């Protein structure tokens, strides 16, 4: 991940483009919030190439969250 932890637990700074993101909620995905607010970040473009790649990541991550919730429920 390209973030450096800020002064508070919900403030991060991208080491590459310098954008700071704060006030995360439990359901936020930092990588997707980063892409939403800084789509020209060289780190994101180098590692993911495009918004389309991030959308695929979002779907995969959402499936993972659903399966994780189910496993906790079954436990």
C-alpha cells in the first residue's frame, strides 16, 4: 500500500502523490478511496493501470468481505 499513517488513526498520506485521506468509515477501502480522489497518482497507475483494474479489485474485495462475514457468523 502507498500510505503513510498520519497523526490520527484515520488519516493517511500517499507517499507518491501526497494526497491525504481522512475520516474513514469501517466500510471504506483505502485503495479505492485513493483512486477516487487521486486518479492520476503515479503509484496507482503503475500498479493498477486504470480505473477498470481498480473496479475489478473492488468486486474481488467485496466478495472476500461477504465470505469473511459468513465465516464469522458460522463460527
